[in-house]
C-alpha cells in the first residue's frame, strides 16, 4: 500500500504540537506513553521517542481488552528486557489504570527519595501523557480525573488540540497533549497497521484495498476467528487472496448489487468497522515470537 507510505501526515497543527511538547518536556518528571496494545510498535511515534530521550517513562498498552492477552504479556516482557516499565490498561473499563500510580512511583523511586530529603515530601508528580491520535490519551486522563474539567474525548483522531494540565488524585498532575504522527511512514506496514486500527483518517484511503490487506494478515494470524465471524469456510490450504475472501464475506452477508455481484466496498467498510470494534475477538497484529 504505497499510497499510505507517501501520504503527508504532518499538517501545521502537528508540527506546532511537536514543538510545544519539546518545550514542555522539561516541566514534567516522567512521561506516560500510551500505545495501542494491538500494534505496540507501529503506535510508538519515533518523533516523540526523540523528544523523550532520557526522560523517565512508563508505557501503557491501551485497548488491551481488544488485544491477544498472550501477546500483550510478551510485549510487556520485551519492554522489561529493554528496562522500560510497561503495563496493560483498558481506558473504557478502567482496568489496569490503578496500577499506573504504583508504576510511576516505582520508576521515580530515587527521585521521590531525593525530594523528601529536600523537605519536598508530597510534591505532586508531573506526568506528560503522550501518544498518537486516537490511542486513548484523553480517555486515560478522564479515568484518572476526580471532579470537573475532563478532557474532551471522541472516537476519532485529532480531537485534543492543545496541551492541558489536570490535577488527579494521589498527588499526580497530568499534562494532556494532542496526538502527533510523524512526517512520513518509511515502512508501509506501519502505515497499514495505523490505518487498520483507525489511527489515521481512513476516508482518504481505499477501504477495499485496506480490507484486503487486513484480511490477508488476519488469515495468517487468526484464521479461526475470521471463519467463525463470517462463516467463510476457508481452510489454511486454500491460500486465497484478500479480495477473494472479501467477496466471500460480502456474499455471505447478502451484500449484493444488480446481477448478483458483491458490493465489495460495503463489505470492506463492514469488515473494518467490525475489526475496530473488537467484534472479531482479541487480536494483536504485531506479535512477539
């Protein structure tokens, strides 16, 4: 999907946001980088990694309810091998979020001790919340906030447009930031994965091509789940291309037009919506072997 690779994803507000994050990083004690548990690698912005550099960090694998639990455990172990504290969360239900506070204190243990030596016991811990669009930053903050002033949340990319501070319980201050993508996807697979999950605006992409690539990937990783959801009857030995599978799904769902042809665009949109809604079951597209 070279069209994804060549698209310019760096509009003016994202460039401005990147500069603002770089300025504000010195105001915080630690960064909470929120990733999509289904695509931990593709949802990690290399531009933000460059800004963070040596700043202490906790990684939050959001949407873990929609990811393969075995793979999530493997990703957490991988982060730990890289000396990065990571934990799974689900911002919709709040699962795993209470562990966030303990994880931050664990990472900042020596810094907190230094504050206490200086008579600064109880000093609020300032956390910058970072991530790409639609990964769940504002939902995370809403789950941690007490009282008024919740961050605006919608299920589409690019809602938060300015950095905002929120005081939360347990002596934490969170800095919400807009989602930031990077100038160009050097690896087209990264662009595909972000498009599959809805992190980039899908209306500028071809839904049929996107659905075909997703189907080919899912048939490699979770063929049983696809067959159970759509009753396609495809065996691993069939080796069908994505478009052929999409046609089967459309025909099985009765998505026909005049002449008995399958409305593959409608089938593609349905598949993408159902995948993004978790209706195919928990799946992780980027796997640790």
